[in-house]
């Protein structure tokens, strides 16, 4: 079972007993976990900034992810028109046809959700955290999925004090800066999970972008990560 489903919310238990700090009991949960592609449409709900689809990867994709990770400089950066079919991605990943088809499928999903004609595609082997601090993105929405290695980490709205995002933390770690509220849980997606992150550029979402960060990675424990952006 994915970790995004398995953690126990201690504050929820306290809330049921009337012991949660004032001002938090009435907040709508900003993150959702779903079990179907159709469930990703929850991203359109007001106040929902993160939707995570928990799933297992097909064996063929797992194997091709291993092949990609065996290439130290593996990186794909492109943009495609999903309605034109998977040919463009297959041409760039001729030996990774299952991964190419998987990428194309999710570009179609993103195009259907947002109405965009083109999608920016990035698939890369990472040996370090690209964004190790919790932050928000100035995008409308982004799709993130890890095919191998540790998954994206994120915070629900009730767990974050946005006053301490970015430079306001003055170099202090996320855990020490005050960014994490009392009882906060860091959610962690597993390999295969697909996470939609609503950004600051989403209409009427300024100041409420999804708070997330990259997990650790190394040369001996790399990640293979897909990110998709509507263009």
C-alpha cells in the first residue's frame, strides 16, 4: 500500500476529541488520495491543491526504468502534442517503448484535464534532490511521478505555516524553521504514484500553491522522475 494512504493522522484523532489547536478544525483538506485516473479531477475542487493517485507500475515499465537508470546521463526533455499520438516519444525512446507509451498516456490525461494542446515532458535520472526544500511552483498545475527511487514529498495545507517558505526561513531547515505545524506529517509518494500539484499560477490560487520538495537521491540510489507541464 502506498505511504500516502497508510499514515495515521494523529491530529484527526485529536480533532474528534476536541483537542486540536483553534483555527484548524474547520479547514478543508487540501490533499486527496484517489484510486482511479478519473479521480484526478478532484484537482478542480476549491481548496484542493494536491491529488495523488496510488498505483503499482507494470513489470515492463519497472524493467525499462532499470535500463534508463543504468545510463548515468539519461535525460529526456521535450514537448509534444498528445493528440498526435505516441510517435514523437517512441522516436526519442526507441529502446524504452513501454516508458514512452506511459509518458504519452499521462500527457493525454493532462491535456484532457487542462485543455492544453501541448505538454512539456521531462524524464530524468537524478542523483540528488533538485529542490530539497519545501517550496511552491509558479505554474498552473504539474504532474509528477517517480518510476524508480523515492517519491515526491508534500504537505497538506493544515500542516504548513507558509510564513516560513523560501527566504523567510533564513537558511533554517524545513524541520527547524517553523514551516511545519505541530503534529505535521510529511506525505511521501511511492514509486508509481502519480501526483498532481496545483501551482501559484492556477486561477485564484496565489498564496496557496502545493507545498512540496524532492526526496533524497544519490549515485547509488538514483531516481527516475517524470514531470509534465501544460503549455
